[in-house]
């Protein structure tokens, strides 16, 4: 089921500067920061600055500029932290049944170890 964007979610609060985060990269339309509960030696979240609930919402409503910036940011972050050298995993949970806990689009970047079949 589609849900409206709730701007009290934790990533909206990080974007507004109300909560701290460890920034890895900031671009015009995207922000990347370390996951607070890392499940791998490299565990970074990349989010669009715009108010998008999920990948579903973002891919339907975001501008081409936002989509380009976000896509580029994910790859740039992986290279910036050296995850590209040994392989990494991208994951975006969509909706509660998809395992999404924070209702602001985020792509997880996992790396720094051999990755098994599933993470998060
Ligand atoms: P999801 O289950 O929605 O795909 O993933 C949410 C992720 O956000 C989890 O990996 C969780 O550890 C992370 N997270 C939750 N709250 C915070 C926070 O306040 N700061 C940071 N940096 N990460 C958070």
C-alpha cells in the first residue's frame, strides 16, 4: 500500500540537521552517511534530499536531475570508501513487508567483507 511521506521520520530529521550523522558524501540532491548499526565493515546509507518514501515513490516522482544525482552518488560513495575494489552490495527495502523500517528512501551499501546471500 502507498503511504504518504511522513516528515517526522529519522532521515528527514537528519536532513534538517535535527539529528547528527556521520556524513560520507553530500551532493545537490543526495546525502550519504554511516549506518548507526553497521551490519558489515562498510555499511553506508545513501538518501535523496527530496521527500520520497521509497524506491517506488522516487522512481515514479523524482526529476531526472534527482535520479541522476542519486544514482551517481551511490557509485561515488562506493568508490570513495574503496568498496569497489573487493565488491559490494546495494539494497533498498521497499515497504514494511519489504523490510523497510525508515520511510524515507535509502540505499544500503554493504562491503568490506565477503557477503553471504542476505544482509538486512
Ligand atoms: P531499513 O530497514 O529501513 O532498510 O533500514 C534502516 C536502517 O537505518 C537500519 O540499517 C538502521 O540501522 C539505520 N538507522 C536507523 N536509525 C538511524 C539513525 O538515527 N542514524 C543512522 N545513521 N542510521 C539509522
